[in-house]
C-alpha cells in the first residue's frame, strides 16, 4: 500500500466527513475519482486531531501530493497536511552510476531531460554505505512511464539503463487486533481490542490495566505486537517481497543473455565482402546490432570510469606535490635566514679579532708607549675580551 497522507486539525472533527469532503472536492473541482483504501485516527501532539488517509492507486497519490489540489477547509475546519515520501510506483532506478561522476552536473542534466522529477537520490545498503544505484522520484505518472519506456538515458555522454524501483514490501498491521494483512475497519475482531504491549484482549483499552511487560502476539517475544523487528513480521515481509519481485515483468525487453552467437552474424559472400560498410550494416539482423551496441556502451562506460579515476589520481598527486613544495620552500627560507644571521655574527667577530691583533702588534713594537705603567691591567683586559669572544662562538656552534 501507499504511505498515508496526514491531515491535522486543531479541533475535533469526524473522520468520515473529512474523507467525504475531500473525495467530493476532487470530483466537483477536478473531475477526479479519488480512491481511498482506508482512513483512521493517529497519535497527535498538543491536543490536535490527526487523520491518516490511505489511497488506492498512483493517480490518487499524485493528486494529493500536489498541495494546490486540496480544498481550503475540510468538515468546515482549517487544517494542515503532512506529505509522505514518494512511493516505488512513482520511482525509477539507474542501476549502475559511477562513484567518480560529478554529482551536481549529473543531477542538473537529468532534471533538464526528465520533467516532474522531485528528487534524485543515491541509494545505500544496510550498512548505510552508498551503492552504484541512483533513484529517480517523480510527481507525475506520465513522466515516469515516458522515461521508462524510452529505455536507456544518455547522461554526461554515457548511457544508463533505466529500470523500475522495487522497495522492500510494507507489512500491513491492524491497529485493533495487531494481526497482519488487514486494516482496522476490515478486522474480524469486532467486540474486543488487543493491547499492543502485553497482548491481552479487552473490551475497552481505557479500562485495561496493562502489566507493562511486552509480549508479542505473533512470536511471544519480549516486544510490542506491532514491532517491525518481530521475526514473524520480518519473515512475512521477506516472503511478500520475493512474491512481488517474482511477478515483476521484464523491463524494456532487456536481453537476459547478451552473449552473441554465430547465428547473430550474417554469412559474407564474395560480393558482400566488397560492399560498402553502410550496406553491410543494413543487411545485418537487428538483434545483432543491438548486441553490438550494448557491448560498445559497456566498453565506453568502463573507459569513462577509468578515465575519471585516473584524473582523480593525478589531481591528488598534484595536490601532494604542491604541499611538499610549500614545506620545502619554508625550510629553505628558514635556512637562508640562519645563514644570514651567521654571516653577520662572523663579520662582527672578525672586526673584534682584528682590533685585538692590532693592539697586540702595537704593544710588541712599542711596549713602553702602549702599555705605560699599567701593562698588567692592559693585558688582563685583552684576555677578558678574548674570553668573551670565545664563549658566544662556542654556544653558536
């Protein structure tokens, strides 16, 4: 079944009047027979009244999905709506889309070629890892069917196969007895209500004293009876999904076996061997041309994927080389600064050594004139200067 539409009121309303008004509005204003399967109350916060409306077919779903098709009031009251997600009946899948594709450009080109697309989603597996399949969601049955019947679609110079989308089947659980496969209004348990927690039956849930101990009515496990993780519910869902997939027709007349045989190729006579290529291709069977076209498309797809992967590798290598160059450049700049500092210190040291040597030579040539009576103090001062020059040079080394 389709996911329900939620209609929320701020005051008390009757469910049947709301649904009847909606069906009448669709018929009187848009000449559409709105088909519903069921409707029921649901939990709502802040004392609001929430009604779930289940539709029967895709036409009714598309009608309600467009908010402009709704009336301004239902049962004489204002309301708000909550739209469900797009169902599989309005979805398609591109089963093999490369991970290396430019996603924004890919989405933009699809939307330019396919009208009435609501969203484009890359699907994920159970571990929430992205897979190659991409889902297309439509808001029009006509647009969806046109894309499906047109066959492979060309996006970014690559052909992509288009198939129908089959999601895991939803299990319908009654809100009265919590049995499987029927709505509350079709429930055979008319006089009693089942507690979803303890599984006990009673005439009125308001007067029921629940033990608070969860016990499933299907498997007897320690969980609520409407728990989707119940073993019985999961087995039923798996069997229902397999049943639906087994009845699914083949899509677009695709080949089940694409391996060509010798019978697919015509025998070339001597005259035909000298004929132009266009003449030869026209005389070949259509099925062999289709096989060759599919093979070429497969080869082009692989070449494109390898090209994109190679380009990404080169981009990463380029980024890594630029980063290493910047680091090396910084190291060279630091070394140049240190060499400049050492050259400056060496020049200062050379000047001081030259001055001391000049004083020593002067003292040796004229001891009396240079040293006078304080010759001992003079040489102590020279020794101190040499010691000071030696200490910084040893620290810098």
